[in-house]
């Protein structure tokens, strides 16, 4: 803090917190809900477009919910697990390099600080002090060279669970009217449209987008997917296939 700030009684910020942007739950949860809502409503629209009965549409919606939720969870688990395993393998390589070539690794760390604008003498001293603790040195090397933080890698189980639940919730929305006895696509379309807009608006609250922009964009994409599949269903149904 500058002398001017001190004279005017400006106090430095004591706590500065950011939202979690690297955790393993947010992306799969958001993507899962969006995908579940769009894909299952599009599936229902396609089957309904083929003039299927209420029971067939309901069966298709429930089957799409179950298959999609398990597929999303399995895919997300494998993806995040593979990413974490790769990061762990690279961390172990760095650990071995620190044990076998400590001087070279210390020099490499100093070069990293120099590249960030630290003068050579200070960079060398900081690297020397950090290198006294192998675990501290490993954490700095992993963060600077690999872009990962030890002990803060995404959890495959958390990512898979988030994907499963969010997809299931999203996919359930357009099925609800049929579970309650609806016989036409319009109630499902209304709920799906509302869900799409609200989901897009909610995502915009997490990011820097305007809520109306995010909601309208998601509604547009979802409606396009449903119209296309409805058209395919109507075409196939009219040809008796």
C-alpha cells in the first residue's frame, strides 16, 4: 500500500476469494444438465414427430434418460481419471528429476522466475530457498511447468457423479408431462423451453454473459435440435418406416 493510501486511511484488502474455476464438478454438471435437456427433448420430439403413441414416447424418454446419464458418467469418469493419471505420471517424472539433478532443476526454476521479470540474483536466491524443501520445490515445478497444483487434481468420482445427476435432472424435465398423462408434445415443449432458458441464464450468472443472452442462446440451440429431429421423425413416420 502506498503512503498516499495510508494517509487517507485506506486499508489493504484482508480477504480476497475467487470462485472455484478449476474444480472437477462445475463443467460436467453444467454440460450434463444442458445435454440431458437438449438431447432427451430432441429424442422425444423425434419419436412424437413419427406419430408414436404416448406410451412409446414415454418409453423413449425414460430410455434416453437412463442411457444418457450412464454414458455421461462413464465418459466423464474415464476422461477425468485419464487426465489426473497423466498429471500424476508427469509429477513423478519431475520428482525423479529433482532427486537426480537438483542443481539443474534449481537453475531451471530460477530461469522461470527470470522469465517472469525477476532479476537474476533474486531469482537465483528464491530458487535456492525453495529447493531446500523437495516437496515445496516439486509443487512449484509442477505448477510452473505442468500447470497443476499438487493435491488439487479433479476428482473422477465427483465429475462422474455430477454428470450423472445433472444429466438425469435435465433429461427428466421433458419427460414429466408424459409421466403425468400428457398425450401431446406441447406440454413437454413448454417445460423444455423454460428449462433451456433458465439453464442458459443460470450459466450466465456464473460467467460474465448477460442472463438474457445466455438463456436465449441455449433456447435457440435446443429448439433447433428439437425441430430437426421432429422433422426426421415426421418424415420417417409419413413413409411408414
